[in-house]
């Protein structure tokens, strides 16, 4: 779920020369963006999302929370090994 700081959550930006975007000053101030801040452009099925590395890290952690990835991997490996042993 995405949260926005302004009423509409929408800001219009225009792609300029050499593909440059200008992030509105109010957004930069709220997000703490300064010259040299690295942003990540994420292509999703529903569109493009622009976020800081910290925001991306937090999003990935939220999406992976509660998952037992190690357990799933071990179960998968055990199933593959069992199939190989049976063959």
C-alpha cells in the first residue's frame, strides 16, 4: 500500500532533455532529497515507481515479512533429492 503526503498524491513531471525529471520541491523537502540522492526507478505491472533505496529496502522487507524462504528452499531441495533417489 502506498501513502502520499499531499491530498491527491499526484504530481505531474515532464521528461526533459536527456531523460531528466524534476522532482517538485515540496516532495524533495518532505522526502529529504538533496542533490546526489540516489533514486531507484522500479517498473511494476501497474506502472513506474520512483523511490529512495531506503524506501525500496523497506518495501522488500514488508513484502517478505512472515515468509519462511529458507524453509521453502529446503523443502524444495528435499523434494528434488527424493525424486532423484526414486529414479
